[in-house]
């Protein structure tokens, strides 16, 4: 067992002395969507809306919402908040599995103050140590499981072609007309509150992570780099999420700006996150706009500076049969740039249902087992990476999803991918021939679904 995995288990035991649901993310971590006025403590619970009345009194209510404080109270009283079911799904599996509650609470900004956080009154306002912030949904990708709130390409498609015939409305754009969306030219009270909060916030932040949409397309996101030139933050780590599908010039410009900030010690450090779920044409099918060759060129430019690249792999229904192709590339890049140059995680996708691994038949389980063997047998892949993939495999096998949700997911799988291929002139079964039998099963479910619902 590697050192990191042992350390996470020690942190787990420490968290559990407060309660089986205690997680420092509710206090120390924040993901904030300023263009919709939403937040969540991590990306597993669904975002909740921030009250304008609350931020008018105290701009730190961008983080310390009434909703979030109630979840903190539940944790401190020994409960497990319902919105954190993502982690309970893993922790309740047979055997011993580490959840993201344990992994993220073991971060270096969290561990030194676990005891302090556990003793805080549940309604005490606190500044996060790790902030992920989005200023807009401008994006040049249209990832299949994403949504218009995070991608203008999705917004434009739904405006042009209408919504999909689905039981789960992932792609609706109703939010744009109900007062829950602020465009780049709108007066935005959430952005105003953010900049009021910033002088206090910056003193406590360990990491500022800029996300989107695609932040390298968003002038609001890039404003931070201008700010750091004039107002340095030498104790702050800057992190950025990018799909690496933007122009070479944009990536090269970012590298140059970050290099200058580091050289002048205006920031403490820099790290880079990007999303990739597979490799080759199958990866490009999942993420419309992705060109693997273009993506790799930009990634190599980042790695060449000595900056590590973290892969956010959203493990979904189409990853199962071809994930080894990405792992083979990870090994190739690690051999070239060093073991620590590439990091990756494999969280399972929890929505929408037609992208969930849980709707697959047992015929797909051997692919997961084969990938586990591959990870275990490679000296270039770690025990922690094996454990993270093992929990996804066991979750897929556990069959904890209701039959009705599986049926609805299969119905939507056929409906979505049939329409998706029409709109994009793609071909699911040509790209993923191993899904042919499953697709035909989903077609049968689709044809019988409405009748059985009545």
C-alpha cells in the first residue's frame, strides 16, 4: 500500500471521531458559479442557489449559505447529509473503500485545522481555503453529459434544435429566462459581492481554481491574472481548468503569464487541470470539439514547463470498454515527463441517467475487471489509482440503482444517442461497435417505456 493511501485512511479515522458524515469540504472548499448564482461544497452535491438577501448583508454568504450551514449542522451532530449520497454510495459498499470525503479532507490545507473546524459552531461564517470559481459558461466544447449552464455550445444547440426527448431534462435552457442567469454584459450582483468579499477571502485562501465553461475564453476569469500583476498573492496557489481545445496561442500566452508571476514570486505555485475520459475517436465522440492531437500538443506545452497536469476523468457509460487506451497514454507520458507529471482521478458520473455506468448489462463487467488487472500490473500506476478504480467497479457491480432508474436511463440512452447522431452527423455504433447489443436493448426499452408507464 502506498503512503498516500495509508495517510487517507488515517485522516478517515480522524474525521470519524466527529461523526461518520463529517467532511471538511463543507467548510473549507467551495465551487462557485457567478453567472448563475449557485454554489456547492464540492461537485458531488447538486448546486444550490445563493440568496441575494444574504449576500447583501454579508458577501461571504456566497460560501456560507443557509443551506450549507444546515448540512454542517447535520455533520457535526453525527449525521450524513442526503446531498452527499455520492460518498455514502462508496462507503456503504461491502469491504473497505475510500470516498472523496476522506480524500479531499486529507488535503494539506485541511488536515492542520480538522480539529478547529470540528469545534466551530455550525452557523459560524468561515472563509474557504480552496475556491473554484466560474465567471461564465462560454465554452468551445459540447461534452455529451454536460449542460447549457456550463457550455454556450450546448445553449446554442438547444436554441436551434430544441430539447431532447428524455425523462431527465439535462439540457433545458429554461434557466436563461427565469432570472437565474447573468450574461457577460449583464450587471451581476454575485460578481459584485465576490469582489467585495475578495479582500477578506484572499488572506485565507490556499488555492484559487479558475474554471468555466472554458476560462481561457472568458475575460472575467482572466481578470485574475491582471489583478495578480498589481496585487501579488505570494502565498496563493493558482489552478486553472481548461479543456485544452483553445488555440495554441492562448495556451502559450497563459504559460508565459504564469511563468512571469512565478518568477516574480507573485504567486506561490501553479497547477493545471484538464478533462479527458478516453482516447482517440471514442474520446472525441464523448466530447464534441475535442481533437486529441490538438489537445496533446497543448498538454505537452504545459508539461514542458515542469507543471503537472491533472486529468479529470468523468467515468461514464461510454468509458467502460476503452478506458485502457487512456491509461496506456498516461503511462507513455509518465515515462517521458516523470511519474508525478500526470495525475488522474476516475469519479463515477452520477447524472444524467443515460450516461451512468449503472445502466449497462453484466456483459460489460469483464471490461472493468480487465482494466483493474491492467492498473494493478503496471508499475507506472499507483495503489491509490487502483483503489479509486476498484470503488467504481464495485459500485457498478453493486446494483444499488433502482430498476425504474435503470429503465429510464436505458430509454433515454436510445433516445439521446439516436438524436445526437442526427444532429452531429456522428455514428455511435460505428465508433462503439461493442455497444450494439446494448443499444438494441435500449431501443426495446424505449419502444415499450411509455406503454409500461401508463
